[in-house]
C-alpha cells in the first residue's frame, strides 16, 4: 500500500492505493536482473499462470538468471485497488465511482513499487495489449530505468477499437442487474458482462481463424439446427455463436463488470504522445532498446499502425526495431502461439 494521495491525470485522486504484485526468482547482488512483465486486460500479477511458456527451457525468461515481477493494474479485480475496493472518502465500495486511471498513472505507481524493491533499473520490461501500453510508457517516462522494452500488439486504439469498447460497456450497462453499477454483493450483470466479453473475443480473433474453425457449421456438431425453431420458439445456433456464448459465460465467475468498464476506459485513453510537444519530443526520450511487435491478422491493433509508430520512434532518434508475428489468431496470437513469439523475440537478446 502507498500511504499517500495519488493525483491522477483525470484530475481525481486515489488515497492510499494498493498494488498487488508477484515475484519469481531472486534479485542478484547487483540488482540488475529484474524483468517486469505487464499483463493484458483480464490478466493478473501471476505471470507464470497466464504466460507460462516464457519460463520454459529455451524461453525468454530463466529463473536461474532473472527476477521476474508481475504487477496487477489499477482497476482490476485481482488484488490492486479497483472498483471493488473501499473508497476511504466514503467508507463504501467504489463501484461505478472508481476514478479514470490512464496508463501513465499506472506506470508512475509501478515505478514507485519497483523502486521500493531496491531496483534502480529494469533489465527488461515486456507486455502485450494493455501490458504493451505500459511498457511503452515506461520507456518514455523513465528512460533511465529500462534497458530493454518489448511492446506487443499495441498502438493507440483507432475508431473501430474505441467503438467496440463503447459497445461492450453499453452491453453491461443495459443489463437490468447493472443498477447503475451499484450491484454490490448481489447478482452482477452477468448477461451484460458475458455479451461484452463475447464482443471483446471477436476483436481479439481474426476472420481467417473464425472461417477455419467455425465457417457456417451448426453448433454442437450439428445437434443445434439454426434453420429449425426449437420448442421455445428460438432457432438453434451456429457453431460460432455457441463458442462466443461459452466464452462469455465462463468469464463471469472470474471477473467484475465495473472492473471491465474501468480497464476498457483505460485502454481507450492510451496515447503515449499526449501532453508532449510532439511525437518526436515524446519518443526522443526513449533510451531503451525498444522492440515493437505487430500481429499480421490483428485488426484491433493493426500491424501497419504499429509499424508506422516504430518508424516515427526511429525518426525521433530512439533505437526501435519492428517484428511481426505471422498468425491467423489475431490479437490473441501472443497467448495462442507463445512458442512462435519466443522464437521471434529470441534474437533480440543475442
């Protein structure tokens, strides 16, 4: 817990916020072997649980050599201060009143945590999606504190991504159980959250992947017929519909609707050059060896956007290389094909 008032860029503040973190391995005597791994939207500080392939023999991380740190982001429901936390000003759960947190706010507090662990400089900061946003902000805000930085599948969201995030939040808020966000310990808006997650899943995948997996097949190996009404007067589902419904339903037990809204708003507001005189001024601050990774079929964060950002960063005088995963898995490729990601990034360390 930080025993202080944390001012936010939104003009609001957090009082005595808490960051939940996990550490794998040990710091060496020189304290120069620290690796920060930043998680995606629904991830947690438990890096080894959601990205275990990074720790396998031949992977990017070696616990005999590296001290790996995962930090749960503000707004999450996995330990750090978020909508389910108590607001010290009211003594009540924040719920929908949880303040807007941007990526820069997160990174500033993460830096305080890293400093409290006696780490002056990170050997590496790596993350994907909203985790990659944090990595890029680390490289800009604290250039002297990051040696290498790898940001995967990230650029400021375009209009399509912003629109999809808006619709996901609307799906939650239109659920009768939403109650203005004050559902408390009662039933949360499970239908709305499930629908929001299903919409999110579509944005994380690709057209080729869905065509390959589902095409126009009926659900449950043909047991549900989309062309015939059931006894309830509803049609059966296509396979893709069954998959998306299942993804939404299994998300409910492990996440919170207010957290989902808070974190998607954080993603929306990511803009690493905002507040700087120009992109060149912002990116010229970077001294880390920065690697940006695009994914060939990612339409949420198109690879051409990331490639263009890499070119601007290089033009600003920073060391930045661009690499691209060739995958049908869309934005989720960093989780779906981690072995390929490891192969792609291994040369960065040679």
